[in-house]
């Protein structure tokens, strides 16, 4: 428990708080948020201690929930956290309660062994807590060409027995990307139970050939997280035809995360929407990523150490027989180029490791990023990467 100014108390949620938390989330967000919170805290992989609350006596006035996730970079799983279901009572806004809850969530995330945090959230707000815009979010684009339902295909609402098939289809899509975040088992269980969106599967001859997530018609139909088997033609057509039926003739949108829907959608618009990423300890993350870094540096400069400065601190990658064997953390370093090193602004660590620009692209956009004299090596170490994230909410 943490005492806050004004007699408030921050603590883990309890079952007795459930109705109050649900009412607060519904009042400040959407009615489905209360259901989502219940699904998380009552799941065996969630629990009430995954949720933090600020209370004024017996009254819950602010809340946030931490989810366990896994981000995969070049085949290397990275333990991650995702903060969701954040809300504060209007009477208590402006008192730093979300900041306190984010601190609680980040401390708990570190205790769970998470090396990064990933989230979607309102513009700018979470940058105050160390998050950086990093990985692009697929746009919602109007569906202009609605195909007919293919012969022999049907689409139905998915249930728990479909989770394995849906996860296999999603995994096949995500393997095309350098960075991915699959749905956790808990998230899958929540998604097939929640009312805020619907998981559907397309079938032909008794086999699941496609899956997608669809928002409710009263919110405006959006089709997302599309994954299909084989060449995808029949699965895509079935899923879009089904969504058109749900829309009842009204316009609807889709998110094309893998180029599967491009022929059916309006052109993409300029859009800077990104997932947030927070890297609390870059040296710890790089140590975890040593197999990835070793593979990237194969054939570059033998066993020479690699220095990367984030100005307020720096890291030195030690190598033996071409492999990165250790990552040593050091103090401030303002002139890494003199040591053959690169310089990267500390608030660009997330984009450096998980973003689409790589160190060269970041250097072209930011004066405080430079590869230094070993530019070819730094380009190999920090290349542009593609990403595909599946989050609790459809952004």
C-alpha cells in the first residue's frame, strides 16, 4: 500500500472493489470496459492483484490494470507488460493519481520480469511516463469493394474451442514480421467472451480458413486482426462479406495489417498513429537480446567492443569470437564517436530497437541520433524492423 496526499491510498484491488471499479470504467470509458475488467481479474492468469486502485476511504477513485504480454523480436521472446483499463473519477482529476498508478504498474511489471511495456493510449499523455511512439498502427480504411460470400463458406462467432485454430492463423501472419506480440492465453479467453468486440471464424468444408475481430454494429463496424489460411482469397472474401452483412448496408472499415485486404480498401492516408513502448533499462534489454545482436553483428569487426551512448548513460557490448557475451552499463557519455560509438537520444530507445526506421532513419529525423564512424556496423546492429502487435483492444 502507498499513502498519497489528501488521505488517499494506492493498493492492489480486492474482490469487494469489483463493482466500483466496473462503474468507474464504464463512466469514464465504455460500458464494455467493466466486463473486460471482470474477465481479466477473474481469469486464472490475471487476478485482482493485477489491478491497482486508489481509494478515498471505501471509495475507488482511480484504477489501472497490468497485463502480461510477450513481444518477440527476431524470434527472441521478450517479457512485456501492457497497462490497460485506466480511469479516474472526474472529482479527483489533476491530483497525480494516474501517475501514481503508472508507477505502481511499472514497479509491478519489473517484478514480473518484464523488460518492456507496450500500450495504446490517448495522444501524448503516456509520453509523460517514459513511453515513446514506436511501432505503426494499421489504419482504419473504408471498404470500397465488398466481395460476395464464396460458395461453401460460412462465418460464425468463435468460441473457446476455436482459440487454437485462430492462434495458428495469427501466428502464420505474425511470422512475416520482425517484431510481433501475440495474444496471450488470457487475452484469447477474454476475447471470445467479451461483448465489446466479436471474434469470428470463416469455415469451408469444416475447416477454419480465416479469423477476424469485428466491432459492434452500433459503434460502426470495423474488421481487424484478419488472418487467413493459404492464399487467403476465400477467407478474406468470407470475412468481408460477413462484416458487410453486420453493417446492414452502411459503410464500414477494415484494418489491413498484412496486405491481405489492400484490393478491397480505400487508399491509405498519411497517419502517424503508433503503439507506445517504454524501455526502463536498456542495458537489461540488450543483455536479453544478445542472441539477436550476435546474429546481426556476425562478420563485423571481429571481437571489437561496440559502444552506444544515450548521453545520460551508455552501454558497451563486449564480444568474444564474434558473439555478444555481455552488455556493460556505464555513466554519461557526450562524445561516443571518439570511441567509435553511436549516439542515440534516450527517448528514442524504443524506436531504435522496435521501430520501422532503424538507426539510419532515426538519424535522418533527429539531430541527436548519429551512427558514428562505424556506421555500417551500427546499421547492422539497429536495422529497420516491421511489426505486428495484437493488443487487448483493437486500436
